[in-house]
């Protein structure tokens, strides 16, 4: 199953899978993540010209030990 860019998923293991980033509010360069930036924009922070931020969901997990991650390598979601 291929994931969609920008998709947020809750994982029950203690590592971030390949193609995903931890939802910890970290900043990413737009130049290397332009497709994800086109979906998220500066909704979660960043200056919008060189960087943007991922959502920060740390501490929002329903059970301690789970992690929220956002897909940064996957399918671009198309609109109908």
C-alpha cells in the first residue's frame, strides 16, 4: 500500500519508517520537499520562502510509546 504525501499516521513502533518524518514541528527546506510544501504550506510554521514546518503532535498520542508521523515520500493526492 502506497501512502499519500502529507498523510499523518500513528505508528505503534519506536522508529520512524523510511519515507516518513516525525510530527515534531521540525523545519524542512522547501527546495528538497516542494511537493509536501505544496500541500502543507506554512500552516504549521516556517517562512514560506526557504522552509516550512511539520505539524507538532508530540504529546498528543493516545497511548504513550506510539508516534505520529507524516508521509514525505509517496503519492501526490489528486483531487476529483
